[in-house]
C-alpha cells in the first residue's frame, strides 16, 4: 500500500465523507484508504460507478473490500 497517498488529502477527505455515516468509522476509513491507494479514487456517496476499480477490490473470500 502506498502510505503516502493513503495518508494524503487525496484519500483522507473523500474517505471521511464516504464513511461519515458508517457505523464502524475507523474500520471504514482503514479500508477506504486501502482502496483509494490502489484505485487512485473514491466514489461519491451515491455509488461505486464513479470509480469502477473500487468495485473490483475483493477479500480472499470474494466479498467487496471497499466500503
């Protein structure tokens, strides 16, 4: 993971907005930053179609990794 990108405003601000209503905010932020560093984008709160890469990151069990 590119920690410089994950910690930057490029990922932090959009992830904060995306995770603002999440029940588990810390966990949401962690995975959002991981996905942002891989995809170089974070979709808006209305869906993942604005950042298609985000939808294709999965866990080893096949579940969507990105919140």
